[in-house]
C-alpha cells in the first residue's frame, strides 16, 4: 500500500488524528533513522507499509499521512548503533511500540525474537539478533479522541472529606453475580450500575485503581502458567490496558475507560490511578527490546556511569527510568496531563515514588520531578499520593515529600498493627498515628491529610488474613514460599487459617472491627482495600501479584454481612462528624471561650496523661477526648460547623478495664454509640459517675451532644 507522505509536525508526540489524516512523531535522539510500520487491522501480524520518516526536528522524527485514521495499527523500527557498552541498543529487526500510543492492540507473545541479542549466544547481550519481532509485539493504535463527556467536571473532593478504596479492575468484578458475565473484569463492569451502587452504599469517595496502563506479563511467570496480575510492569503509559476492555482492542478500550470514569463521577466518586513511572517492562540488559530500549536506550534509562551496558536498579525490576533527563520528565508530565485532561482522572498514586526523586544516587525531595509538578497548572491541582519508598539505599522516605503531596503512611500501618497485636510501649507512637502523624508532617507546613492511613494494601495480607495467619502461604506463586514479606505484624488469634472454633472466630471478628474502627476514627485520609469490608481472604497468600484467579478475585457471594454493615456505619460516622477528619492539627490547648482543650489524653482512673505516663504501658489502653467545638470545622462552602464532642477508649489488653470519666468532662452527658465488643450495641446513656467497662481488645466510643439523654 502506498501513502502520500508529508513532513508533518514534531508536536504533539505520538499519533494524532485531525479528521483527515494522522501526524506521527517520535522522540529518538541518538538514532540514525526511523521507519513507521503499518499493519492490517484484521491480521495484526501483516505489515502493509513501511515508511521512512522524512523529517527530523531536533530529536523528534515525524511525518503526516493523509487518509490514515482511527483504528490504524502501527509500530516503529529505529536504526542506529548497536553498542551496549556505550548505552546504545538500536536494532531495526525489532518492532517497537510507540511510547505515546493512546491504545495498544494485543499483548506481548513471548519469543526469542523479542530480544535485541541472540538468546544463548556466548556473548550474551553483546551479540546482535536478526530475528524479526513484529509477529510477537502488540501494535500501537491510532485513536479517535472524541467523547461526549456531557457536563462531567473534576469533583475535587478535599482530602479531609476523602475515603479511598483500593481495587483491581479485573478482580473486583470478575465473580460479581449481578454484573453481565460478558463484561465482568472490565472497565465497563466498574462503571456498571450494580458496582456504582455498591460503592455509593459503602460510602467511599474515591476508587484507587491498581495499574491500568498497558503492562507486560513477565516471561518467567508465563512459563509457570502465571501472570503479572497486579500490573506493575508498564510498557505504555498513555494506554489503558486492553485486557480490561470488553468492547474491543482498536481504540474501543479508550472509550470504555472514559465511560467508566463518567459514570463514577456521576455518583460522586473520584478515580485515582496507581501509576508506575519508576521503571518499564523491558528489564535489565538481558530483558526484551519492546519500546524505549530500542528507541533510545540511553535517553530513557539510568545507566551505570562507568559501564553503560548495565542499568541502575532502584526498583527491583531491572531498570529505572531516568527522571533527571528532560525528555523523560516531559514524557511523564505529558502522560499525567493526558490522563487528567483527556481521561478525566482525579489523581495518582505514584508507585515507588522515592525513585523519581533520585538525583544521582541520593533521594532529593527538591528534584526536578517535584519542581516541574509543583509549577504545572494542571497536574498540581489533582491528588498526588506517593508510595514514599523504593528498594535503593536511603529509599524509605515516609514524611519527607514536599507540601502538596500525600503519602502512604507505612508507619501508621505498622504502629496500628503492633498496637492491636499487643506490643509493649506502643502508646506514644499510636497516639501520633491516631492524630495524623504530626511528627512526620507538621513541621513541613503539611496537614494531617498528608497521611494516607491504611491497615492493609494490595501488597500483603488482607484484613481477614492478617488476623487469621501467623505465616504467609504463597506456595501457589511457585517460589517455595520464599517471596513476599515475612514480618507482616500479623496475629492469628489462636489458630492458623480457617477454623470451626467459635471463640477464635469471634476474636478474629473483634480484631477486624478494631482495625476498621481505628482506621476510620484516625485523623488523616483512610484507605480501605476492596473486600476488607466484608472479610475477603487470599488463603494466607500475602503476595498474590501473579494470581489472576480465585485467590485474588472478590467472592461476592461469601460476604460477612455483619462486618460489611459495621464498616458502612463507621464510614457514615466519619463522614458525618468533622471531629474525625480535621483539616488542621490538634494544638492540645484550650479552645477560646470553650474551656476544654481540643484534645485530651486520659488514664483509666480519669486522670490526665503526663509526660512520665507516656513511658509506661498502662495495660495498653488510652482514653482520648476529641473536642468537636474546634475552630477548624468548615463545610464545603467555608461555613463553620460545630460538631459533637467524643471520648474514645482503646484497650488492646486481653482483659477488661474499667474507665472513669474525667472530672473535667463529668458535666457532660454522654452516650455510648460504639463498642467493638458488642456488634448489636444500641445507644446507651452513660451517667457522669458511671464506670465504663471496656472489654479486652476493644474500642468504645462515647458521644456528647447538647440534647444527649
């Protein structure tokens, strides 16, 4: 097939349809030439044209093809030196995916031809492969960006009003009986009325989707009959993964994703994407050549200074994208803006975000990556959440990200788990975590909402398994149970795995309620993992990254209805009362005109905690007064909201404790509204001189209102 070829423009990068033709533009700095390859829409392996790009503007190669349009499949072949020891791995025998492709048709089919070198050659990656990889590489797709968004607008829900729900697109709906079978596990299923209604009834405000960018299943996993289910192995940062599409592979996945976002927005639910800009799926020097490595290896990856054959690996995946380079920064920023402006997402959670902050070897929170985001008028206005660590030296950076960023607070997770496990001397740290971790964030002009609080995440035990297993059970992963975190601060409450013992099951249910109560009463932003609200289990597998099956999927017909009802009540309680979601820090000082402090800490006898008291264990219990008459409760329009006062009593000891109400609170009339040891609790009045018995391993919540009886 012959095409008229025009010079075209260097921007925008990628393939852009203007209604009459397509402009193709590719960044490739060190290469000697670029060929655009077009493929048949019905036979993705059939190459129908090969066009040498005629123009180069600076480092960008480009052309314009009139008559070309949406649905066209394409890829690139890039010519240049194959010189791994100097960082160059050009090989025109390898078809390359467009880094800016908005859609990808198909997925990688593993074959030796995917590698730039000869597999098995004694020179390893220094050898040169002449095998054509085109039949095995997924094709980039020209898309039509038009979509009827109606009146859709960014929801911009403030952090202090947010409740985040982490979910996997496929696993969340794969077994849902109320969703048509032909769309289960897809974007369409997430936007289905049944799903949307469930999320609304639960009360969450944002769904955080595990990676949806097109990813690659590792060859080693495929050989074992497994896959990279979690998706943290991205190869195309603009393309929604085609495996979650129920409507088609040639651009339909883009429309389906947009429809999902539109429906969730109509229900008042934000969409946050888990994004993996720290590395790609091409691995180290022994990995495949699928895209970046063949386009311009040295212009995308961090290479070892004194031997550019090798890659710096701060991610544990073989390579690290070089966010110090202008073209990589542009690529990341272009991708983020695309998902905000074209796909209408509301924020991002950055996987291994400390990697993006590395300049040279050190982690630098004032790096170019943060600078450019801070000044960007689009990206800076959405939710930016960091996973504040990587696997490199000095990579644990909790509390060290710049203002404007929120962080997954791993210290919150560890502290709360340790407290309910019964660890000694946890009260001081537990109090810090409960109040939003001021020790981590307050000195940097950040607020309690910088802390994304979580008990569990996709990586690790589910909430049910956290209280049901002492040891991980990852045998299905094929690594002899050697993978996954060994110390999860778990506690099996008396037996390993499922049991028929009613006492053990009752204790496990109690501990789940304790964890959920702590999470939703803590200052900061709570994050709940999909299924934890109704007791989802992975059978003790705490690293189900490769399990696209019943281990990971949610069983909707096996819900713990009591736990689900309890979770809904907690979420409703949090959303109703600003006392549990303050915008600013507690000061520990009397509120002007009110007399009482904004927060108070008390012992079982009603006396206040002193500095000396914090150094003792006190049976692992603590009473906390929250003054609802604070100065920082405002409504959506800035109006002042006067909330109720609350008294929370935590008891992680195995025996019951009697709590006296503090004398300074005795004039108030209290009502017990929550007791994790009593699922059937009805509101109970508490007299001023009455002793409040807090059962072992439980939480009691008292509420004072002006009309309390």
